[in-house]
């Protein structure tokens, strides 16, 4: 009887674990020139494929750091962006035609897709 409780508890713990973040190796090609900075002009909320939700507030600034096969890579400057599953990963936004299509994970050097891309209202910041 006690053994059945431990088996049931172990099964519950295993089911409660979050899924691993989907990712594939990719090559970041860094920009050689002056990096452009963009500002998010409207807040955005989205749901990660792992089930976790994220939001970015209006005024979040991103610096273009390079490009991967899937789009432009934008590093957040005044915010922290992470993707979460079984682990939490630092993330940069990957944007294609003004849509957030996924994330570049700089530590893992990989791309994590977003199955439901979301529109981003980005405005390029003018040089001061």
C-alpha cells in the first residue's frame, strides 16, 4: 500500500515537470557596422510553446546584433527576455517582417521557434 503511494507520487512529480524548450543549433552572423536600436511602441504579450507567458512593455529597446537564418536578432537593452521550459534560457528576439518568430539563445547558440508569431511595433531610434 505504501509502495503504491510512492509510485503515484513519483508519477505526479514526473507529469508536473515542464517540457524542454525546443531549440536547434544556428549560426549568428553579427552585424559589422553600427548597430541600429529599435523601441517597442506598443506592449505585446505572447505565449511560449512551453505554456509560459511573456510580455514586453512599451518602450523596451532592442539593439540589432546580427542575423540568423530565421530573421534579424534583437538583443533587449533595458529589459530581460527569457524563455522557460524545464530550464530558463536567456533570449534575444528573432524578428522577420515585423513579427516575433522565435528566440536566439546566445548561451546555447541556438534558435527556439515560436509556433504562433506575434506582431511587434518597432520604431528605429534616430541617432542623437
